[in-house]
C-alpha cells in the first residue's frame, strides 16, 4: 500500500480525464473491470460516474496498486468527497495546482482504512 501512497493521488488527477477514453475499456486490466463492476453495481449508490471510477482504478493499478486496494481507496474517497469536489480537485491538479485539503485528507484516511 505504501507503494501507491502518492501514485493514488496522481491517479485521482488522471481519473476524470480518462472519462470516455477507449483505453479505459481494454480487456487486459488486472481485475479492474470486475472491481469496477462491483463498485458501480445497482447496490452501490454513488454520484461518481462509471467512467471516473474506471479511470481511477486503471491509473491506480498502473501505479502499483491491485484491484482490491484501489477499489477500497475509491470507495472510501467517495464517502468523503462529493463528485463535484473530486472533479474540481482533478482540474486543479491537472493545471499544476494542489488538489486541495479535502481530497488530500480523504486520500490519507482512505489509505489508512484500506491497509
């Protein structure tokens, strides 16, 4: 999990930009598609789009995480950060700014909870 500490934060910055990307639908995904299906199932109510979750998962796994730990991270982040805040943090991070305390704190708490 330490391996993805900062990589997961970077994954957040990449996740929204991956929305609608055909690359997010590849079949060689290290279990990401299955994990995403479970996360966005009808029993999992979330304002996060399937595309944003898929983007996060793929970026997180590519950064050294596994589908289970990355799924835990995004699930915990969703509990603390609204999708609007998530998109705003992504925009700030992609333009060279800080994602903001709300997201950084949520990531820190998620990392601890998912160990």
